[in-house]
C-alpha cells in the first residue's frame, strides 16, 4: 500500500477544497498524510478520512523553509512513495523538498489569477497521473442524524470586499426567524460587525468562535446555512448542509463550494469577477448590491423544492 504526503497550507477553504484529493486517494487504497496549518489538525483527523497529520507551522518542517537538509526530516520523508505539494517549484521550500526526497513528487502551485477552472478540478490534476478513480465531491464526516435546531447565517468572509450587506443579512434573518430559530456566526474576520449584530438581535442568538471544532458542533444541528464566499461556506457545504452562498467580486465558476445541496447567487455583471486590487478601490459594489433579500429567499425556497 503506497503512502502519500499532501502538502496544502492556507485557509479553511483551501483544506476543504483539497478533500476530493484525499478521498480519491483513500478510495484507491493509498495511505494519506496531510501537512497543513496546525489550527486544522483536529478537523482533519476527526472529520476527514486521513492516516496522519503534520503541522506546517511546526519546527519539524522548518528546515524546508530555510533550505536546510536536516537528517531527521530526510529520514521521515523516506516513508513516503509520493508527495503532492501545492507549492511553487521555485520556492526555497519546494527546492529543498525536491533535493531531499527521492520518490515521485508533484508540484502544483495554487496561483489564483492563473486558475481557469473550478478549484477542485485544478487540485485534482496531480493525481490524474496515478490513473485512479477520481471523486470530485468534498464530503466532511459529521453526524447526519443530529436533530436540526436552527439555521445559521455567516455574514463575513476573509475579505470585507466579498461581503453582502449586513443590513440585508439582518432582514433575511428577521424574516426567517419567524418560523425557526436563527444564529449569527461571527469569527475573527467579523470583529467589525460585532457591535451591529449585538445591537440588532438577542445575544443568545450570536455565536462567536474561531475554533473550528466548536463551529462543527453547530454545523451538525443546522437546518440550512446562508453566507458569502468564505471558508465557512465551504465547511457547511462539505458537511451536506443545504446552503445558499452569495458571490460578488469573485468567480463562483472557480471558487464556489461544491455540494449536493448548494445554491449559488451571482449577478454576473460585466465588471465581475475582478482582481483584489480593484475590489479595494470599488465604492459601488454593484455585484453585491444588485443581489436582493428576495433573491436569497427565493434560492432558499428552491433548496426545499429540490427532489
């Protein structure tokens, strides 16, 4: 049984979109170890079907970043038959890795402006060389039998320029809360929204957490989810929670969450998608402002009509 090391660091969405790579390898009887950011260690070990985890931000892998050929690291890498590294081959990290690893290695850098297909298809490209059966749908292991208690709105993302208006999110929240309890999920990126939400809804309906495990405890009890282009949206979608995800300046054709129960809202206006530099200078945000509360509610209704 061959052993594969997947090196994929970045944000939450980055590790979730790598799930199909993991699943495809596991379904074809490979042993899979993931090297990623330490904050996702519990998520990977508990909710993904992997055989081990290495923290890229630990001192153990530090020699790769500094260009050192450290003996313990060389001996550690000998256990692997294949390495898939989503890093640039020209980086010091990659050059060092290539020098000290004698097995098969695939470098596949993720450069957003150069990607012209859905991110999952792009990430799967290296393992097509292995002639194995490919699975494109990310599936996160959660308890599907949990009793559904509420809906969740996550009004933020990693960039404020991708966020739909918080006033519109509030209107959606109020309309839906008539029939079912709703929760507002705030993480570290939503600190500037904190006062707004505490001023407008009961504090008992606000969940503040940067801990992925705590968020997952809510995921299992969620009836449906509404959010922006964010890692959290990828998390809920991969857990098979019915989701409505709003896109504005970024392309859903590349970055949308993949799932059986996901509805994407996108205006597709002439200037969207746009590069990050332009987003910061844009005052109009037509791509987001053109999306109405009714648009979101209609997409949510379509989720329930889906066979």
